[in-house]
């Protein structure tokens, strides 16, 4: 279902539901810049003023065997900024191989278009040929601006000439891009080897955390061992094929006696490819071995670190035990001194006890002597009592 933008002022509720994210971003950008743009599937981008002229331009491109990539009408009163935005939209389409600018100035001035093209070239890196056909108001000023800009443009006198040049330019651009892809393949091989050299260098020389990053990256790569072996096998087969080609060319030259210029070129090409691939395989093997031994070294260092920590722990325990031993030795010395003091005191007490015992024995002997003396005195006392009784009896007897 399509809605006519001209009815937006009447159907505000419906147009309020519009979701620009579901539309072509180029058409959204064109609407924001007040440009009329419709994307197509061709390879020649068109920028025209006026819908009728745009349709005629698209038809004549088809007539010359090309296909238009869009319908783009900048209107009759476009500004330089609108022209710049138009070029940004055209160059955002990867299918565009050439751009055709067809301006017939009435109200639209050719110098404005020319200034917009120059500004667009400064802001957007133009990688496709641009065919310009200007006619109408201020056309001389517009052509002078384009000439003084130093841009490489293809100018045309009329619409038919412009369409023919645009179709040829788009075809040539396709060929150029194909050649560039071929050259890019060689550059990619050189870049690949440069990358391998860089990886090997970073593995050999420790520069900050880069070695650790390389090790982690290689760990991730080596997890896909099957893919690596497939690539290495493919390169080896190509290398073997190049060697066979080199041998065949040499044998052919030896039979004829000399090598033709074409054979020399092929021989050098195969030799260069074989050298590059062999060097690439050697670098890959070198990186693999370096990664393997560095991983072992890291494990040994980690185990050595753990052993060092264990040794440090044991040394700390030894220091603690040594301190405890010193404290125990001090305690033993103190106890020995106390034992010596107690031994001396015991000896003194023994001597005192011996003396006291002697004194006790002397006292006991004295007591025994006193007891005997007391017994003698008692006996004497009893005798005296008896004598006294006898005397009393005698006295009584005498008195009586």
C-alpha cells in the first residue's frame, strides 16, 4: 500500500504513523533535503532539475544500453547544500558506477549547480566518473567554476552525448574495478605476509601488552585447527603447482635453447608466487612454533612463580619457627637459671635442716638427761618423804 505525500495535509493521522526506519534511508535523506529521489537497480546515477527532464534522461540512458540507478529531481530552485546532499545520496549507492548531471537552467542557475558539485567533491570522495551537461542560465559561469576547480570531469554538449559518455564511463569503471580487485589480491598477499612478519616480531620482542594480545589472538585462531590445516594444505598445493610450472618452463627453455619473453614473464611470476607462498608458510610455521614454545615458557614461568610463592611461604614459616625457637631457648635459659637458683636454695635448706636436726638431737639428749635427773630427783623426793614420815613417826612415838 502506497500513500501520496501530497495528501499529507489532509491525512495527518495516517501520516503520523509513518516509520522512517522501514523506508529506504536514501529516500528519507532526500526528503529531509527537499529532494525528489527514487532508488532503482541501475549503475548510472542521475541528477536532473525537473521531473520531465529526469524521465527523458533515464530514457536516453536506456537507449544507449545503460540502466539508470535512480530518479533524482533537485527542483528548479536548488541550493548548493541541496546539490551536496544529492551527491552524498548518489555516492551512497554501491551499484553506481558513474554519475550523470543533466541541468537545463531556467529558474535553476548553472553556477549554483557547479558550486554544489565542487563542494560535494570536497566533502565526498568521488570514486566514480562524473559526466556534466550544463545549459541555460549562467552556463558560462558554471563551466568556469568547474574548470577552475581542477576536478576531473567529463563534459558533454547535449543530452545524447552526455548519456553515451555516461554509459561508456560506467563500463570503463567496471573494468577498472576488476583490475583493482586483481591488484588488491596481490596487495592482500603482501599485506598478509606483512601481518605475519608483524606477528612474529611482536612474539620475538616484548612491547608492552602487545605480546600477550598476540598470544591470546593465536590461542583463538588455533582453536580452529581444521581451518588452519585446510588453508595451509591449499597453499602447499598451490606452491607445488608453481614449482611444477617453473620446472616445465625451464625444461621447455632447455629443449628450445632459449626462453621466450612470455615464458620468462611466466617463470618469474611463478617464482615470485612460489617464493611468497613458501615464505608465508615458513612464517606461519615459525609463528606456530614460537607460540608453542612461548606458551610452554609461560606455563614454566607460572609454575616457577607458584614455586617461588611456596618457597617464600616456607621461608616465612621458617622465620616464624626460628623466632619461636629463639623464644623457647630464652625460656629454657630462664628456667635453667631458676632451677640453679632453686638448687642453691635447696642446698641451703638442706644445710639448715641438718643444723636444725643436730640441734634437735642435742635438745633431745638434753631432755633425756633432764628426764633422768628428774627421775633421780623424784626418787630422792620419795626417799625424803619416806624419811620425813619416819621422822614424824619417831617424833610421835617420842612424844607419846
